[in-house]
């Protein structure tokens, strides 16, 4: 959980600095890749918590736009 908040805060700081500071030269596409990787690591830090919740009988529902996924470990449903 700590890794999520560290990656989230670093990503936000990098994005804000990218808007406020003038570029020192040509901005390479690797900058976008680096921010994407930082956000990905923050999301991956949450995966063990989601798996543990599903193993303990809790239901998980993920929604993004028109896509929705629900995971439940109860055998009734």
C-alpha cells in the first residue's frame, strides 16, 4: 500500500513539473513511457490486496467506462 502512494505522489509531481517547467530541449517519448511505468507499478502494488480480498469471500467490482468486471469467491453465485 505504501508503494502505491509513493508512486502516485511521484507521478503527480512529475506531471505537474512537466507542465510548469519549460523544456530544456526536445521532449522524448520515453518521458511518457516513464510516467506510464510509474503508474503501472502503483497499480500492481494493489493486486495482492485484491487477491487476498477475493480469497476471503469478498466481492470485487471493477468498472471503467462501459467495461465492468466482478470477482466473487462465494460458491452461491
